[in-house]
């Protein structure tokens, strides 16, 4: 009893498994306790066991063959630096100042004779093109490169850079002036009058009857006129009422685009029982190519002939070439 009541200083030694001895107090023996498996460290797992085959080493990445396309990655966006922003602001400032300066000289270019410009020499370009824009310091460069009036209309910014004109403002100013002069030349060429005339006119053969001839000759204020104007873009027909009846009848305008010209020719037309003859030009226009509706224009005038017909054919060919 004394031994069972006093705690022992040391815990009882564990019994060997399978031994069935009675505990203190005569009770049955407790079953053996199952201990959980001990955790294996990662270092121990990495160590190969004795007798196990060694793991194969990891394969090294193979290099791509030459000429193979590279994998497309995300596009690299280059951020503008402070120098890029400063250069952009400088260019914008130069362009605004150059535009302001060019607008001051535009009146001078409007009054310029473009037809005479193509006959300029290098000295004329320096005196009549550079000096009005306060660019006389570049005169020697233009003279050395033999920039004539005809060459001036074809100058580009790359040409000016090749001529060692370093100032960006001067290059932009010269380029804007050349473009403006080219527009003036194109507009004048488009509005150029190739031929102009009025019908009826001329001798008796160019009137429908002898009475009409007498009426037009004696009382022109009571007779209507048809005015024709041929330009590189088309033919304009204007039918004016008699001056004494202008308030009652309106003026009728008709325009025929030369791009739709189908055929042009001229012929001799006999009048008054073959007593006299007149020249008549026939122009055939096709305004709707899908339907085929045609429009004709008859011009009876002494100026009609092979020369005028040939010029109309040349204008038609040039207009179709530009349209194509």
C-alpha cells in the first residue's frame, strides 16, 4: 500500500512487446501504443537510398536553329525622353513662325507671273524668289546648284537638305512657297482658255437664213447669242437672251466635262442650196456610261478646223490619263 500511494521518482520502464506480465495491482496488461511515423525531412528525401539507381540529370535547354523565327514578344513602347519633347516643341514653334511669315508673302506670290517663272535663270530665282522672303543669304547656294525657275517648282525638302541648307525654318519656308506657286500654276492651267467664240457670227453661211443674217447685222440688240468657252477641263456653253428682252428670258449655262467626250470631228456643211458652206464641229459626250445616254454639241464657227479638233483631242487624252 505504501508503494502504491507514493509516486515513483522514475517512470516505469516500458514492457517489451508480447510480454504479458501483470501490472501493479494485478490488472491486465495494456496493449502496446502505436507511435505515428516520424516525418522525413526534405533533405533526407533528396538523398538517394543505397542501392537505388541515380536520377538522370536535367536536360539542358537546346539552342534554336539558325534562321528559325523568333518568338514574338510584347511590343516594346519607347517612351519619349525630355530631349524628344523639347525637339518636338521646337519644331512646332518653327512651323508656326514659318507659316506666319509665309502668309505675309502670299500676296506677293499671288501677283507673280507663273508663266514667266519657268523662264527664270538662277539669278532671277535669287532676286525674285529669295530676296522677297528675306532669304538673300541663300542666293549663292541656289546659284551654285543652278536652280532655275523650272527646277524651282520641283524642289523638295530632301533636295534642300542636300543643298546644305541647315536651318529648318528656311527649308520649311521655301517648301511652302514652292507648293503654293505650284497650286497657282495648276489653277491657272485648269482655267486656261483654249478657245472662245460666239455663234452666230461670220458670213451669211453661218446663219440659218438670209433673214437671220440681216436681223443680226442690223438689229443686234434683238438677237440672242451663244457663247462657247473651251478649257482643259471642259466646254462651257452660255445662251444669252437678246439684250432688249433680257428681263423676260434667263441666261442658260451648260457645261460638258471633257473626260466624258466620246468623239469630236468637223465637217463642211452646205447652206442655201449649196450656194455657200460653213465649218461645223460635232462633239459627242457620254454623261452616263451605264445607260449610254449621249449628248451632242454643234459649233458652227469660222475658227473650226483640224487645229482646234487636234487640241481638243489632246486635252481629252490628258484628262483621261489623269483620271485613270
